[in-house]
């Protein structure tokens, strides 16, 4: 399998490192962003990124839905939202873009 790059957006460092380790063991290259602002910058600057795993609650700064909105306004990249919140559908419904999107539950 060729190396494919995944951007993992997670504000909690320990969780990010644990998730990145699992992803690497599956044969993927991983970039980590700890803030929404940094994720936007990485996603738009690195054309090798083919998938984003996005936490919805990113602490201070912009949240995962706003981060996704900013990325998708410029570049289409599939985004899978990760959350422990039961109100996930509320967050998803608030994403407004002109591009197609899917919801996997």
C-alpha cells in the first residue's frame, strides 16, 4: 500500500499521539494539528493530505465545524468528525458548504 497522509485534528495531546500511533500502524502517514487554525493552514498547504479526522471540540479558538467550513471553502478533502458528544447531529447540521458531504453514523 502506498503511503497516504491523514490530518488528525485533536486538541488533547495524549489522545492525538495515541490515535496517530494507531493510524501509523495501519500504514498511513499522519500529520497532527492541535488547533483549528493550524489545521486550516496544514490542509491548505499540504496537497498530500487526502483525509481529515476532525475532533469537533478543539478548546480555545475555532471549533471543528468552523475549521471544516474554512477548509472546504477552498479545497475538497473528505472529513470524518470524531466526537464523544451525543449532540453530534446538531454540529453536523450547522456545517454549510456548497460542496457535497456525507454523514456516517
